[in-house]
């Protein structure tokens, strides 16, 4: 098969066959085609798109480019949850233990943060001793032991996606719904879960700023999952404002724990409960209303908090940090950002606020960058709140005192204060089933 002919075919707006897409994925995974040819085809796809059949065929081809997790050794229904990425998004730390308490096994492979978005693995690794690098045997053993395990992606899972994702990042071909959908869903399908709930973020802190594009992506991903025989649904959730108050690794673990204790911020609680309920519904645990009540009951009786502590212990972490979050290491310095005038906060450029966390050391720009688990931001005020001049909007936490000035300047530039109160935006913008 001639790769140049495949490029020309998609350049001219024609459909690619399943065999051609399999050749594309296989070539990317094995490195048998030069990067410039892979990039040329990515650009042709970006400009001319893939239809639903092509998107499904590409996804399946990327799954077959590497290993597929064998979860047959895990008893019961296996569930998974995926977020497209946001700021302050620590819902996995709430959803996973809640759902596990209800009898659905959570066998989840999560990623690390990159750019303005955080990663679940980085958050969990702020707990001393926590091991996110488990072998397949250790992973299955952990799930069977306590019903839940969250580990980093390991082995040769979807090598075609790893290659193509890296090329998309440097060739301005990220923002295509078919390429995003196939990238996300190839990893979800290779992960082997029976039921999948997707959290598609939409707003200034998400990769999808526009609700129409977020819905298009959600529909493509749900379509792929259904085509592969999975029980799947997507919630489109707001990311025009950071989720919760805490942004940064240990700070987000602390807030997730507080939510499991019944003390968390309302926006975080609501989004986490709806994601948990949808996953429970997919797993056959009742109607959505019944599953919402079931999820809330696992927070109320303390079993979800205990389940998170059990998971941490099974994965080598110090579970005392779940019961007593004062044990977490504190950042050396803190700085309060104050309002420059009185009025309502009408908007927060959430991606910029996520970038402030990166400046403070809580995130990474390159995969090899190290991070400061104690660094981050605690929001005292959010969009819709009224502030008087001099009120504290946020507190920055960091370990390098030279970071406060550039971080504070960038944060203030991301916040708009006006006289009129803004309209409240719903937390759940839509559902795709």
C-alpha cells in the first residue's frame, strides 16, 4: 500500500477504507513511515474530516496497534470515567470511590497533567508512597482486593495514538473532533472497561470552548463506544470557571477528601455526583434518580472516604493523609491576591488561571518537567461573586519566592470585575447517551 496515495486521497476529500486507516495506524505505531508523511495525512484529515465510519475504523486500528488490557481476571462489572481536561477537576478522586462502594469495579488508567490541565496521577502521587506504576498483575490484584485502582498508563497501550498525538501537538492539528475522539476512545477501549462515562468539558478552561463543538465531540465518542459494544454516555460540563476552590495537586486531593466528608464546594459535589450516578446507571444500578441517591448515600455514610483510603493503602500510599489532610506538606510561601476595585466577578479566563498554577510549579509544560505537589491556588471568590476593593480573591501557594509577582499579574489579568452581576451558567450543559 502506498502511503502517498492515501495522503492524496484524503487531500482530495475522499473516504479512506478500513484497510487504509489500519495501514495508517500500524505505520504510526511501528514508526515505519516518516513523520512528514504522517503529518501530511493528519493535516488532510484536519481539513477534510472523517465520517463516523472512518472515525470508528481509525479508533479500532489504534487500539489494535498495541496491547489491550485483559480485565477478565477482575470479577464483576468494570467501570471507567474520563475527563477531557480542565482546571481544578478532581472528580475522579470522588467518583471512583463512590462508584466502587456501589459494587462497580473501577479499573482506571489515568494520565498526567500537561499544560494548563491537571492529571489524576500527579494528584495521587502527592500522597507519600503512592505507587501509580503497577504491572498488569498488580493492577488486577489491587482491583480484586478493594474494588478500585487508579494507575498510570503503562505497557504498549495504543502506540499509534502516542505517536499521532505528539505530531498533532506540533503541527496545529489538535482541534479536529474525529482526531480527538479517536485518540481518547482508543485508550478507553484498550483499557477494557464494560461501562464508560465521559466528562466533556466546555468553556474557557477546556479544549472545547464552544458548546456545539463539545457536543459534536461527545456524540462522536459515544458513537465509537457504542460501535465497540460498550455501555457509554457523556456529560457536557462547565469549565468556564475552575471546578471547586482548590487548584494544584495536594490541594485538590484535600478538597476531594473534604467533599467525601460532605464538606466540599457545591459545584464540585454536583458534578461528581452526576458523573457517578450516570456510571452507576450504565452499570444497571437503577434509574438516574435512584443512582444519584445511592451515590450520595455512600458519601453520607463515610464508606466512599474509607474506600479512597483503602485504595491508597493497597497502592502503597500512606492512608493517614486521607483521614488527616493536615499531614500534607505545605508550600513555603503564600500570597493573597486582592481585588483592585469593587463589583461582581463577571468572568475568569480559566485556562489562564491554570497557566498560573504552572508558573507556581504545580504543572508541567513538557512531559519530563518535575512538579511541586504543594504548589497551587485556593480561590476565595469566583465568577458571580461580589467583591469589595481589597477583598482577597485568591491565595497563591508556592516554594520559590520569585514566582509570586509574575503569577499574581497573570491571575489578575484573567479576572474581570464589572458592576452588573453575570448570568449563572449551568454546571451540566448537556448529556449524550
